[in-house]
C-alpha cells in the first residue's frame, strides 16, 4: 500500500511540476525582457516578477517533496521504510498513511521543524 501511495503522490507532483514548467521554460530575465519596453507600466513588471517568484517557490517545494518520495521508495526497497531516522522506532501506520514519505515520528518531526530555519 505504501508503494502505491508514494507512486500516486509522485505522479501528482510530477504533473504539478510540469504545469509550472509549462508556464515558461525561459529564465526570469527572458520572461521580463519583453516587459522592459517603454509602454509597460512598472506595476506590470512587478506583477510578472511576483508570479515568477511564486512559481519558482512552488517548484522548489515540489522538487523537495519529490526527493522525499524517492528517498521513501528507496527505503521500501532496502526494508527500512517506516522507521524514524532519528530514534529508529517505527512510525505509526496512521502517520504513514497521511504522510507516506514521512522520515520521522511525530516527536522528531516537530524537533526537525524547529531546527530547519536555523540550518
């Protein structure tokens, strides 16, 4: 069941990433170059920059989640899936159903989230 959930989530995230990529494979400079003409209002450039930044942020999140899924699939193959990376205890099935790529038990996930901003 875990492999199915992970595979379904990977497919969903890949589709999302492809839709984001489809909004323009050009770099930010290229996408804004046409907006730099005299007839464009500065607010239009700001809006375009905001949208591009938002898309890049979403894409970064999706890429990170895809990496977590690949890691979880590797753990399935290695026989270590469902084990907290911090304490080595089993991650409850309910948590794995909700977050199939979970790396930590609830206790250590909370600790990890508190540490991440500093790293």
